[in-house]
C-alpha cells in the first residue's frame, strides 16, 4: 500500500485521474489535509475543515469484476467504512447506529458522517480501474448552514480522534473487504449491506417524480437500483437521480 500525503489538493479523486493508470499501483492512496474543491455525489461540493477530517482516494484495479457487477464494489467499500466507524465509536461504550444510506453515504442515526464517491473505468466487459474517494468527518464540530444534516465522530462522541490511526485501520478494513469480494463472497456481502441499509424495511417518505410518496425499501438490485414498494403496493426500481430521501 502506497500512501501519499498532500497539504492541499483541489480534489483527491481528480488528482488520481491525472496519474498514469498503466504505472500507478493498486492500493495507491492519495490523502489531502485540505481540499479546495472536494467532490460529493451528483456533483455536489464536499465541505471539510482542513486538518480536522479524512479526505482521501484509493486506486483499485478490480479486473475480476464484470462491469455489470460494479455495485458490488460500492457495497464492499461502504461496509468497510461503516464497520470501521462503528468500531471506533463502540470503544466509548455508547449506543451508536451506523447505517449505509443508499447509494453509499454513511449515517450515524439520521446524520451524515461520511460520503463515498466511486468512479470506474471500464474496458469491454471488465472494470480495469476504480477511484474511490472518501470524505469522513472526524473532529469537525461546525458546518455551514447549507450542509444538510452533518455530523462527525467528535460531535457524536465528545472525543477527539487521531486522524492517522483511523486512516490506517480504515484502509485495512477496505483491503479485507476487497479481498473478500475478490474471493467471490458476493451473497454474504449483499446480506451484510442490506442489514446496514438506512431505512430498510421501514415505511418512509420520499420524493419521486416531484411528488411525495410513502414507500418501504425492500432491497437493492444487481445494478445498484433501490427497490421500493409504495403504500399503494406499486413496486419501484430507482436509479440515483430518480428518488430522494426526506429526512
């Protein structure tokens, strides 16, 4: 594992895209103490106070995965992050509920503590390279008012955390889940993901086709689409931009 630290980058994901995919090694990690233009899901800005949080990207080469199986990688990374967060908080002997909010945000209760953005490079039917960007709120305690429902490990626990310690344990978790995925433990992975899926099996409000609907999440299909059943017994299969949680 090759970890490269930078004081400031525009975006760790964008920096990874500039590296030559033919020479950069798998599990190269680009970590920035500050980002000037961090990227979140759907082009949103990722806000992170310098030297308070983790903002990094990992280069993976999951050539063992078909392009149609790319959501399995999303599942594996999300599980690794969620379990790592839970392990650090459980040391404090407090009841924390760490969930994966579809498609791959990490929530503590109803608040967002981490965002994950994975971009895949595909050749033919295979994924030849993935860049997985992770922004994890650690010691930041104040956020801009326009940031929706943010939290951090410190806000949840009242404790300060060592960034390097969490980074190293998190990377180890990701490496383990990645190896498990490579060894074809797909069904177990799906079960673990669904067990942590935010609002799984609970009737909730969503915005769908510009209307508020009442629906229950029933799962995620092979392509990563969220599966829901409405209060009218209508079955929906939604891509990332087709449905919005009301929190």
